[in-house]
């Protein structure tokens, strides 16, 4: 499986890397582990045909699946994810 990032998701990950390197690495590992194995705390987002969320602690990775690829569209804190 391949992993791609939309610009806002990549910017969020890079910003987190500058502020909290351990958190950014944990998020990256979870994304790539899911892409390789299909394992993780993943649920389909209600009302969306192609979007899913991956839970990583207090953070949510929003992504789309296309064939064997994962396209990350957003990385948000849980408190902001469900507003």
C-alpha cells in the first residue's frame, strides 16, 4: 500500500514534528502500519462514502482508501474532530 498526504495534513504533521517529535512519530508509525497491515482503530466516517478515521490516542487521522492506497486528508485533535 502507498501513503499520500494532502497539503494541510502534511503541514499539520510537520508542525507537530516541530512541537512534539514523539507524537508526530507515533502518528506517522500508525499511518504507515495501517497502510501495510490494515490494522488499527479505524472506523468509517458517517455520512461519507470514502472517508475513514484512524484513532491514535487523542488524535484522529482522516483518510480515504483507494484500492491499495491510503490518502491522508487531515490530522486533527480529538476535541476538534467532531465539531
